[in-house]
C-alpha cells in the first residue's frame, strides 16, 4: 500500500507503466484533477495541467517538483475558447506535437432550482462542462493520433446518469458528456484513440465540503434511492477516481474503446451490478479495486 492508496501493488507491473507517455489534465490543481495528475505522474507520465488561478498553479507545480514529478502548467479558463486554443498550443510545444492521454476534468457546478437559472449561468455551465471537453477533444485529435495510441478520459458525474433535484443543468452537461464519449469512441477508433468516461458520485473535495446545498441534494437523492450503489452512505475519495483514470489510460485497458462508468460507494449487491455489464477486465478490475467502489458501464470492444 502507498499512503493508504493501494496503487503501489501494481507499480512493478510493466503493463501499468506510463514511462514515455504524455498527458494533459485540465483543472489539475485541486480535487479530482490533482489526484489524477499525481497518479499519472507516479507511473511515469509527463503531464501538462492548467488552472484559472495562477497562484494555485504555481503552488502545485512547486509541490510536484519537490516530488520529482514531470509536470508543467498553464493558466487557462477552459470556458474560454481562446484560452483553450492557447492551452493546446502550449501542450503541442511542450510535448513535440504528440499527446498520449487527455483527461477532461475541469468543470463547475451550482445548486439552484431550474426556474431560477439565468441565461448567463446556463451558458457558463455549458461552456465549462461540455463545450470545453468537445473543443479540447477536437484540438487534441491530431496530437493523440500522432502518438499512435491515444486515450481520452472524460470526467463526468453520477448526475448525468440519474436525476437529482436542483442540479438540472449540471446533470444535463454530464449526460451530454457521456454520449459524447460513446460517439467519439466509435468515430475515432480507426485512429487508434480510445475514449472513456468515469462518472463519480459525491467526492471528498474542498468544494464539496464548502457547499451544504450540494450535500443536501445528494443526501435526498441517496435516501430516496433503493439502489445498492448508495447503500454504504460513504463518499468517494479523489484517489479512487484517479485509480480508475489510470486504469483507462494505460495499456491495461486497450480492449475498452468506450466505457461510461459509475464510480460510486459500496454496494450490497456487487454480483448483480457486474452482471449488468458485458464481461470486461476493466469493469472487473474496478469492481475489485478499491474494495469500496463499484464501476458499471457499457463497453464497445475495439
């Protein structure tokens, strides 16, 4: 085990190695994105990340440098088209025109009744959560193709799979991201680019802890649900999601051309959950590790 995380159990397996790989992780200075950056770096990838906050970015880069992680960064608001184009130019220059892994993690959300959402709030949510992933996938395509074996991991949400009150627009962006994942997997398979998606439930991050309205909405949905996915009443840790992202980014998941999966808290019926999905090593691995996670998805083999 490594700091209670458990990923070191596969650290010596060459199939998990990301040595020589390059990755772009958006929103990598905190929460889920920070955990993904560290997970990929720990397995040898060179990573470029971005943040809207220059001070946060510089602080994170300093911390990663002290750990001898190969991480560079850019200041970027993914809601801005111009910023996204500048970000991809930085990535192209940094990695010599090739990109192995793209993790579309950056996103935003707010809790508000549908009738109270303003046009500006709607546009900002769509630009940040959906348009950014669509556009960055477009921009990254030639770099991913040039790598010879590209991998995209879109970070979605359980809110894009089930209905949850007061986060309607957020849920809509994540549902659209799920379908974008499926469609791109079909369209770009010929270019040897795999596209996958992870859809976590509630995650123990600072933004979650600060927002009582988020917590109450999820709590109501969890209480009303009879699904085993909510049975343990535990929230996921960011590193659980980084494990899933690592799994989908490495050569271990090359049979997974498209997976849209729900990474949630422990279920009382793991076998029933697994039978919903086609037999696939990716799903089986994630159902076993970490023990308190369940991953369920739909897979289109290459």
